[in-house]
C-alpha cells in the first residue's frame, strides 16, 4: 500500500465522502469484473458490486491492513458474498469450463481459444482438474489476480497457491500434449 493509499484509507475511515468515492472509483472495475465472471449476469454483478461497496462503507472503520492490500480486503468481501449466494442456492461456484463454454465476449481470447475446436479441448482439459485447481487457474488467468490475492481469498498460503497453479498447468500441458500426439498419429 502506498502512502497515498494509507492517507486515503485513513480519510475514508473518518467517513470522508471524497475518500470513499475515490476508493469506489479505484476499485469498482476490478470488483465488477471479478463478480461478472462468476455470476455471468450484468444486473446481478452490478447488484453484488453495490453490496461490496456498501459493506466497505459499513466496515471501513474496522479495516486493518495486516500486510494485505486494500483491494484484497474488497475481493474478500466479494468472495464472501458469492459464497453466501452459492450456499443459499445449494450449488458450487461456477467453473471455468462453464465460462469457456458459453463463449462470452469478455473472456480473454489469448487464454481461451480462437476457434471452437481449441475451446472444446480447453474445456475437456479443465474438466480433468480438481475444482480447487480450476478456481486457482480462473482467478489467476481470467481475473488476473496475484498469487497473494488468491491466497488471501481462498485462505491458503501463497506457496500452496503456487504449487496448485504449477500442478494444474502441468496437468493441462500433459493433456494437451497427449491430444496433440494422438492427432499427429492420425494424420
């Protein structure tokens, strides 16, 4: 956190409307994107983003950095809102495979795939990962969160996130190489 962030947060903790508005402006896009990629519905993502910032205002006076970025604290609020929603709905968080399958235009084309065959292979490869690995890959490469942010959100150590990411990428790579070899033999 920079000195200006520290000062801004102190002003926000004093309920300075300008500081609260600046925090909102700085973090709105990232929180909205995080929620939209999971909810896949614009109105729901907007509602949840609003709830995150209302909770921020309600809780800002109790915020303590504890070596974690302010944005990580906001992502934790968003994550908890999603967990509550899925718990109430009785279902698990959306997997990356579903995100890829629906072909939404906001998905990163370099990460996903340029054509339907590549997309199909990626979906098939992702399904071979554990739900935890899918979550880490989604947060890291779709949401562009840092390892520390993912660790904070999932309440795991950064080393565990690194290991999980490494194993997931190795598994994806093995699967895709095996598929490539099978295709080469057919040709």
